[in-house]
C-alpha cells in the first residue's frame, strides 16, 4: 500500500526498483543534495531564500557556507528574527522528487534501505519492488521543544498492538517511529532547543553522531540521513546547563540572526507579511510615510531603556501594528461612507492594542505600558516628519496660525472636509504635493494630519482634544 498522503508518481518516473536502476538514478545524502542544488543556484544567481529580507549581507552568506560545508546549523536570535522562516525556505534546495520504497514509514532509499521491513521486501520482490515518489515539501519536519517532549515523540516507541500480534520486543518491526526517523532523508528542525530536557538531548545527540536508536532498553542501528537545524534564544543557549555540551559541539555552524537593521527593511517585511483581503469596493492606499512611522516605532522600541531588550521586540510587532492601522482607516471609511481609504495619524492609536502584550517593560519603577507606547508613537511621528520636512517650509502656514487660524481633525471628519480646510489655508499645498497626496482626498487628509502633528511635536503648534477631535492652534 502506498504511503499515506504520498503523491502519485510523476509521469515518466520509474515505478519499480528495476526501472529505477535502469534510469541511472544515483543515491545522494541530504547534505550532498542541498550542497549540489545550492551550487547550481549560485552559478545561475537564482533566488535561494525567498521571503527573507535584510539578511543578504549577514546571515545568508553564513547559511550558504554551512550548506557548502555540510554542517548542521543552530540559529541564535531573539524572538521574531525569522529563524524558523529561514529554516522553512531550505526545502527549496532539495530535489523536487525523491524515490522511496512504497509504504515505508521512514522514506527508505530503494538502493540503500536501512529499515528491516524494506530490506525484507526488497529481498523478496527484487527489481519488482514498488517505488513511490516523495515531494520536497514533505521532506521537512519541525518540532517546538517543550519540557514534556519524550523519546517516543522524537525517536519512537514500542507499539503494544504489534507486540500483541505476536512479535518479540526485540523485533525492529514492533517500533512505532517518531518524528526524526519519519524525516529520514530530509530536513529536521527543533525550535527553542534549550527547552528540551537533557535526557532527550542525549537521544538527539545519538541520532546526530552515533546513528543508533535506543528504545526501551535495546538498540536499533538506524543510520538516519538528516540535516538538522536548531534555534535558540542567545540568553537561554549560553545559560550553563541548559544544553549538554556534546550536543552543542555537534552543530557545525552557529549563526546569529538579527532584527532588520534599517527602517526600509522593516517596511518591506511589514508589507510582505500583513494579511491581505479582497475589499473590491474600497480603494486602500498607504502613504509611504505612514509605513515609515510604523517601522520607526519598532526601531525605537528596540532601543528604549523602558522596554526589556532581553526578550526583544519582534518583527511581528510591526506587522500587527501595520494591520491595525489599516483596519482603523478602513473602519472610518466604512462609517463615513467613503470608498478611498488612507491611514491618518489619528489611526496610530489603534497600535496601542497590537503593541501591548508583545513588549515587556523593564520592572524597575512603576511604568504604564500605554504611556510608554504613546511616547514611542510621538517620537516616531516626529522623526519621520523631520526626515521629510524642514520647519522653514511652513513659515506661511504658521503665519496663518499666528493670525488666529484653527484647524480641527478627527475620526469623524470626512476626507472632503480636510480638502476644504486645506483649500482655505495658504501653506498646505506644497507639503501635500511633496508627500504625493494631491488629487486624492483620503491622502490629502493623511498629509494634513502629518503636517499638523509634526508641527505640534516640534512645538510650533498647540493641540487641544475635545469630544473625539483634535484642534490645532497657535
């Protein structure tokens, strides 16, 4: 019977062991396969790690070196640094299809079987042994390390049903294989390695080095072919006693990941990872400066003394904040019966709920999480405004405020109301044009709020809050 879930053999592929031998197929280890396919992509300059942003000059070259060296890898980095994401791209370097003995639980190589069942089938059927083909995506196994993981989960356990059928305990056929044997000839990832109990780490060590399996007191020689990747938080990884020293020594390359080092990279990741829905009746446009503000908030949080840097500030903070800002803008447009959607500065308040819970405040002193986030928002808006404008560009506008001009903004005001106010005041038009907002009422409203809030944060305007609206005055 074919392996559950296995795809039908691709057209023209051998279906028996004899046909496989006649095709000239040659077995390769997983590490040889990864190395060979990486070399081909390097020669043709093809993309190798799709969806990975900001690691091109730092992490990616180290990963390529490890693959070319045939070394198992451990990624060290704080949460949200794309460690798992990077590991999940590696199956693209495997061959598209892999021949296996049909019905084998551990994807055995028809030319070099390691399990007793497959050796027996091949001995009986010879060249008529049926062959199945495994897609590359099914050659990837992943497990989050937790203290309650057992040897049975990772390696295997004696199946009492098979024993009840009359087999001896020492019979290899009584074993129900765990995740590692079932990922034979593939890539296995163990996330948060320090959380794995030491006795289970010993079992992983045996698989990586000794290639034997010990289950219920007897040994099964099982030379698994695996490429092993682990991930860990640096603080846990270096904590004495959390990882057994021999296991550390088995990982050939230790690669340090990092957060996006530029606001531009953060923005690219936000756009790539955010949830996208088909709202055909609404036209959503996100001004680049609004994306920049969201990314700037995260970068400021990673430097803030009020936020614990030991736990890190994940890229997921940026993505969730970006999504909430857009949702706030859409909700307002729906309520005001507008079809054009563009986030405004007033939508940034929605980021409080998506930032809270994803950051950890330093325990020293009595700090209010919402106040800390609000301070980050203000600083981000100020920084972005000052990157785009010099204060002297608003001399004419500020003269109007000195002469008694007052402007109201708020969630209940339509975009056309902003357009009307801008038309009556000298000094907005150049700024709106510079921000690319001309011709679109929703973008004009967004531009006006950035200008007013930027001037307020630069202490050029005062701001009063009244009944859900904000009034800017001299």
